[in-house]
C-alpha cells in the first residue's frame, strides 16, 4: 500500500534543497539532504536522513490536474509537491518531515487525498508534528 501526501503551493514558492536544509538546521530538525536534486525537475526517489537514519521517498512536483482535488484544496495553489511512500514507517516519517520543512518555507496547505484530509497553511506545522510523533512510536 502506498501513502500519498501533497503540499499545495504556487510554483514560485518551491524551495531548493539547500533552503530546506538551512530551514531544518535553523529549527534544529534532524533532517539531512545528503544528495543534490533540482526539486523543479526531480522525479522519483529522494534520499535523505531523518534522525541519523538513511531513508527517502518518491517525490514529484506537478501542476494540479483540473478536477483532481476539491476546490477547498486548490485554493491554496496551482501546483503540488507529491510524496509517495510504501508501508515503511521510516519512509513515511521522512516524507512528513520533508513536507513540514517545505510548508514552513512555502506557506503551503497539506493534503492527504486518500483520507480526505485538508490542513490549511496556518495549521500544517502542528498537524505534521503530530504525524511525525505517530511515526516515531513505530520506529525503533
């Protein structure tokens, strides 16, 4: 089973991996992007370390197809960062940690389309922090 999570943003708000790393460092987050990638064009596996452990997730940045999401989601932007993970908790935590840092820089809204969850930008940090804490319960 795969889990898809989205961050809805305008394309000019897409951060670079360097700016994400800087933001993570400033916040004291245990996130490390150890390979370079251009987030505007990268598709596929994006490796990273979370809490010192190597992991990663599938990453895509795309225009939101018309009708793919409800209007209450698309009002936050025309593009989405897409993360897709398998049933591995480390991958899930990595994707959510990535999105939490990205949301801080972009002001994006978080969407979990499979669950119908739409989190407005001002609530994303708290929501994703809770999600990371849930993943942490299952990672030894």
